[in-house]
């Protein structure tokens, strides 16, 4: 049986990191699961996210989060990069944007592009 994949190497969707059309942050803590829209910047190969201050201190430093940056509406236009990691704030400058800036230190990165669907290389 042949398997079809839409997965691509993260470098294939690097443009999403450079212009971030949409970004969302998901996390879970003692208050439960939550999702927040986020601003995103790639700076010196660091994944920086800006979360609205109304979200309070969520996520907390050290929490595991999932950051999804995506674009597209129609099926074959869907492209995204998924970054799972932990949150830190060390060395981030404060600003007056109304956002709380954090860094996601990745433990896993997955990317997909539905326009690149093909039979998986290993054939499984």
C-alpha cells in the first residue's frame, strides 16, 4: 500500500517564518488548554512570539507550547510550519507594542504544503 504525504522539509516553507501571515500559539496549564493569536518574528534564528498582554502570564516560562504559522484558504494553498517547544524570555528586549515577547525553544519542527502532495519516499 502506498502512503501519500504532504510533509516537506521546514526550509521549503521558510518564507512563512520570514513574513508570518498567521500565527497561533497553543498551550495547556493548570487553568486548562488555551489558544492565543500571536505575532511572530524570526530573529537570529530565534523563534520569537508576541502574545497579547490580556492573556496575562499565560503561557508561563518553561511551559511546553505549540506554535503554528500558516497560510492558505483553498486545499492546495494550505502551507504551515509547526514548532513544538518550551517558552523562555531570556535576553528579549521590552517594547511598547502591547505584546509580551517570548522565545520558543524548539524540540520538534514539522512543515507541510498541500500543493506538494506525493507518494511518501519510503513507500509505506
